[in-house]
């Protein structure tokens, strides 16, 4: 059986340096031992303290080099193969760029609130359906109307050239509603571009507090 082991590969530069250092230490030790044996330890002046300091430091350096060579990168280090500790995948919902261009409302500074979660999206050119996993937090600002205390419903389409979501407010909603019609978009509500929405390859949806401070997660479909 032909099995490769560590003896088959050449020494790395770090390992070679460690070997040279250990060899130098061994030579110093043998020289000191030879002098002691030939002349008698009692009659030979002991090496100065600096010699012992040098040997001790060399031993510590050799041990450090050995650990660096064989232990691999320290836990939590991001130096392995140049890889970052962060994922290189698509941006998360909390950091995604939302361009609020329509609807007369700017929610670009809204922070994603993990307390408000939506799921099960079904977003078409005509309607948006979704499920409330958790309700709107009690400290969110709402718009008090005859239809209830409402939050903002915002829709977006993917702009491939700009690499971002473009859209904005198109409706009001609350937890009693799990779908919204896109009629306002086609009627040009707040400057909405109906054609861009209708022929978009990707669409998204979220809800926001009435003051624009918070938003839910972004649903994509």
C-alpha cells in the first residue's frame, strides 16, 4: 500500500527556520557540555547569564513557530484562504437597498424590526398575498382612519441595471388583511410606474410604521 505521510513533503520555510534554530541551540549545548567534560566542571567558568537567556528565548521562539505551523489559524480568525467571516451571498433583508421612489412616502431610513414578520408571499402583477407570522408591534406609529389603525404597505420591483429594489407606498393595511390589490399602482398612485411593475421579473413587499421608522422583513417573489 502506497500511503503518503508528512515525511514525503518538503519542509516549509517556517519549518526550515525552526529546524535551523533548534540545530543552533543543540550546537551551543554540545559545546558547553564538551568544555565541562574535558576540563572538569569545577574548574570551568560557567557561561554568562546572557547565554542562558539566549537559549531560553530560542526555545520559546521554537515552540511558538511549531504551534503556528501545526495548529492552524486561531479560532475566530478570518485568515484561512483569504475567506471573510461574513457570507458572500446576497444581502440580507435588513441591509437590502430599498429605493422609495413612489407613493409620496420615504421609508429609506426604516429599520427592520424582527418583531414584525411576514411569510408565504405570492406576489403577482395584480395582487400581493402574504401571511402575518407576528403582528405589528404596539409601539409602531399607525394612521388612524375610519378603516382602522393602519400601517403602510409598500411594493417594489427589481431594477437590474441599478441592482436595487425600486418602489414605494401603494396602500394602507393592517393585520386583518392578508392580501392587497395592485390597483393603485396601475392608477399611478404617487407617481407609480405601472409598466415597470407589470413587466418586472422580480417583485417584493413589506409593511412600515406610519412614521417610517420601522419595517417588516422584505418578502420576495
